[in-house]
C-alpha cells in the first residue's frame, strides 16, 4: 500500500472482464463513471468511456495526473486493450500508471469481512480465482483452474459464481469490477500497486504456427519430380 494521492485527477479503468468500466477521481471522491458490459467490444468502447467521464467532469486528458488500470487476470484481447491504453496515456502525458489486480478490485467491493473468494470468467470452462481473508487481504492466488477443482461453500464474488453455481453455490458481491472502486483504492493508498503489465496466467488462444509452409517458386513448380 502507498500513501494517498492529493491534488490529483486520477483516471481509472479496467477491461479484464466483459465490463469496460471507467471512472475519474479528483483526490477526494469519484466525480464521473462509465460502465458498459460487452465481452466483444473492449477496443471500441474504452476510448468513448474515457471521453465520457472527462466530459462529465468538464476536464481534458491533459488535466490528468495519474492513471490506474486493472492488470487482470483476464482474457488476452480485452486485457491488452486496457493495458496498452494505460501505458500509452502514461507515456504521452508523462504521468504515473498504477496497476492493480482485477481480483483485488472485486474483493474491495465486497461488504463482508471474509473469508471469501473471487472468481471471474477465464473461458475454456475455467475461472481466474483468488482467496481473501478480508476486502484488502489476498491470501491465495491469482490462479486459473477448473471450477470443480476450486469448489467452495465460502462466499464467491464475481461472474464465476453465476456461471458455475454447482462449484460456487454462495454467490456474493458484484459480478464485474467497478472502476470507481479501483480509483478509490489507488487514490486512498489502500491498493496493492503492481507494474502495469498484463496478468494473463496462461498463453493466449491465438498463437503463431510453429512452422510455415514453404512456398515454391515458379521455376520449382515446373521441375518434374
């Protein structure tokens, strides 16, 4: 954890789940939010979400002093959109970028003290998972596995509980992360800040083939075998 931020205009967003969630924090409170749930359009919806919160607050991106971004774990495509945007803005504006585990953002929104778990959709019939002693203390994870291997009767926050009720019968808290919570965590200094690098936990679905098929030249095609 770090000291709270003062005299800031902090832009926070997370794209590690189907939610494209954005918030703006002025160092005292969250002043604008935008959230759209669409698992297939992270690249199309993040920029308009950022523009919307800046417009709500009557601010410009040059007014920003800090960026907070969820680093996952999450599927490759959506997570990459958020991390690339955060690092690009940080570089162009020359402002710090604070990474936070997306599971920690979901945990911080849970009102009970614990213990509880967080499980988000990892696709391939798996979940990204973490165990928490309380809202701010992760004691295991993050990791990726099949729901039946992680089955628990403890409360489970996140979309994984709704997708796999047989493994996680006690659904609790929000389904997706909220950038307003992420912004508050970073602005208040209660977040465990990590480098703004993607937390994939596994290889992306799309990989380059190990070998490429050799293309024959016109001369080679004419030579009889």
